[in-house]
């Protein structure tokens, strides 16, 4: 996929923030104590990257309001909007999974309206009836959703589709079926854009997918999304091992759940470009020894991947901001 415009750097952040429960686990602090740590994390890691997109999971309506309020409370905005003195720095799209409005957990997309123009957005329920709020299928314990936002960068006019999800933690089949639904959605946006709502005049776009997949690398859902025939590639695989930062595992628990071992279940994915260029992406990223590939990204793929990190979720004060760690990816739409 070639582009006739300037490259667009984007930072993608995903974090399952743990819902605000009234019955916390041992080692889990209540949301009011975790909240400022979580907001500080999001602010620090997006403050100097204007085109950042934040994907969160397990977010109750009250938590979403808290996070937006916290991010917008900063008086040191890096990206003021010259056309509006009262527009908040951060906004969000997404709905509660139980009723399609505000009940139940959100999987919201957070973005800066002064940087991104929201062209359209929608929510799919990952079930056999994806348009019915609160629906679930197969062996899913709870309703699960996919939040989709189509954004156009105001300055460069480049466009991206951002997707955020949280797959079921109980149902193996439901995770795999949901993964297949997500792959079909990506294929529709990446290869069949003509005539789709919100897609007019948006050539040269890329697709970003983030979330808590409740599937390890060996699990069926991950294998579906990252297969050789999938339009998506795990962003981590596109960064040489020597250049990755932070932890390996993304789920930690709160330190006392003996049956819950640390594991990598939170992922970032990017689309492969024209056709299936998965091998091209990996060659361009280079091998595990840190060597760089020789394939031209600009000729075959929409993305250049510059970095990958799994952040800490606990510091010297001993407070976990969540039972998951945030995952960060730096990419460039080329």
C-alpha cells in the first residue's frame, strides 16, 4: 500500500483497568485509590504524542467519566485546539455492553478531537446477533463487544480504523468465534472500503486492533487473529526482541490469586496491507537477533512499527493500578 502523503506517527495504548468492584480481591485497592495512578499513567504516556489512541477494557460508566475528567483536568495540554477554547482535550466513543447505552462494561476508544476527526463509530456484540445489545452466544459467560472508530487526522488527512475488544474469560468457543468475527470486520475495512459508511475519500488508511483477548499465544482466539491467512499481525512480532521494552506478561493479578498465574493476553495488532503481507511485515521487522529486514514497508505495508512496551502496573507504594499491565505500541502510517 503506497501513500502519497507524509507519514503519520501514532501511539496506541491498551489497558484493562479492572472494573470498580465493591468486593475487591485480596491485594486489590478500591477504584478511588487506583484511579489517580491509572490516569497519571495514561497522561504521561500520551502527553507528547498528539495522535495517540487509548483503548481501555472493563470500564464502567463512572470510571470512564473519572478518566476523561482526569485527563482533561491537566492545564498543560500539548495539543490545544485553536478553534475552540472550551473543547476538552480528550473524548471517547463506545457504549456499555449490557444495554448499548451506559450499563455494563465499556471497551472505549479515547482520542483527542483537536487531532482526530471522528468520521463514524459503531459497536458490535460478538454474538450470533451482533446488532442486539446485551446479546451473547456459544459458551460466553457475559456479553462481549467490539468498539470500532473511524478517525481522520485533521492535519495530514490520513485515516485509520481503530478497534477495541475484550473477549470472554470463560468460553473457549466464544473467544474463537469472536476472533473470526473480528477478522471479518478487519477484512471488510482493509480490503473492501468502497461504499462503507464513513469511508468516503479515505484512501491509504490502516487498521489498528487492541484489547484483552483472554487468550494466550497458544490459544485459539490468538491463533485465529494472528494466523498466516489473517489480515492482522501481532505488533510485538514486528519489533526485534532486543528493542522491546518492559515486561513479557500483561496479566499479573493482584499478587494473591494463586490460581491466576501471570500471562500475556493483552495484544496490539496492525493490518498487513494490500493482500496478505504478513511475511513481508515480519521480514521488514527483522529477526529475534535484532537484525533489520530489507523489505520496503512503503511498497508493501501501511505501517512502520517503531516500538513495543509492556508497562509496570505497580511501583514502590505497592498499589496495583490494575491486575493487567498497559501495552504500548508506536507505529507510523506510511
